[in-house]
C-alpha cells in the first residue's frame, strides 16, 4: 500500500481555463475527502464521498467546482473557469469504515492561477 | 458554529526543551480530536487521535496530547524537541453520529521553530 496519491503535484493555468485533479485513495478505504488549503491557513473541507456517493458538500464548493468518484475508487475534482482566488493546495484524504474518521492525506496538488 | 482554535501562530523552542501547543474546540458534544504535522513540501501526517477513554493519548515521534473536557482543550506536548520537529502543526476535530463520517475542521496551525 503506497498511501493516498494525487496527480498532478503542481498545476499552473491561466484564468478562465478548466483544470482537473485526480486522487487515488488507499485501496481498502471507502471514504474520500477533498480539502483546500491556502497559504497560512489550515485545510478547509470541500466535499466527501462514501463509495461513489457524494454525501456532503461545503458551501465553499461553488458551482464552478465538481467532484466525482464514479466507481468508488479514484476521484476527480474539476474547477471550471478558474479564478486567481482558486490558487491553493488541494488535498485529498481517505479513511476506512469504522475507523473513527481517521483520515490519511495525500501530498496535495498545488494550483496556481495566473 | 463548530470551530477549532490554535491561539499561537508561531512558537520558538530551543532544541531539547519541552513543547506544548495549544488547541481549543467549540462543539456541541465532544468531537473526535486529531493532531497533524505538515513539513514543507510534505503531506499532513497524523500524530495522534482522541476518540474516547483515557484522556492522555500517545502518538508517534514521542508526542502526546491531553484531552480536558472542562477546558475544551486538546493540547499537544513533547518532553524534548529535536530540530526535525520544526514544522506546521494542525489541530483538527469532527463530529461523530450514527457511525457517519464528517469532514475535519482544522485550526489555522502553529508554526514551530526550533532554535539550536
């Protein structure tokens, strides 16, 4: 088991472009989370999947953001029409059933919007 | 609203000295509590967690934390810090009901600087 992986690690894009990030959780984990972390702040919760079902979305997740987990394994987070304010580190985490929500984090994808 | 507060933005400690990082939470019921560490260019690593039971929990890398319900606190401690402990430390919490899972609420972090 290699832990949670995220790709790409870095993404630079121009304002108005669409970007997509991928997260591969720990294989036996059925829960997957997305967070956003800006400089000098703690991570902020965006959304959560249990298997393929998206069960919770933060108010931070505007209509330009969409997340999927089509087969209950990997997940993608897409940002449409990126804005400079979207520049941040996007973190993915996973947890198993009956683990008291102990979440394991990936290395993150750093997005820079020019 | 549920929140986690880390009152100290920066803390400087001499190598070999003891460390205490403060964390307070505001939740309707006792949440699950966690401490994570983040080194530059690294992901968040879980140091320790509290769910119930013994209020003094042991973690990795020689860290421990004490849950105090009366003070709504979950402070992180280490008896003797090493230069490699320099990093950003985050306290986090989540609710737990019906076996469901919740997104974690993080504090803003405490930046730990180790003086030689």
